[in-house]
C-alpha cells in the first residue's frame, strides 16, 4: 500500500499503518494527540491517538 507523505507531520513509528515507508512522515491530513496521564509534564506522557498498528 502506498501512502502520500504529509510533510507537515513527521513520524518515525514504522509500525503504524499511516507511516510512509522509507520517508519519516505520516500520511494522514490530521492527527489526534492525547495523553494517558491526568497531569502530563513530559513528552513521554503524550500519545498519538491516530496510531493504527499495521
């Protein structure tokens, strides 16, 4: 499956179905970012809610 890279959304998560193969970009037009913490204080507390496992 070929995805067109959205150069505005960089991504290195190759396990996601929206990842653009050899390019480190997402193919979605928009992503949803969320958190799994009640009071996030570091980048590790945030999550890409648009992730879809290959």
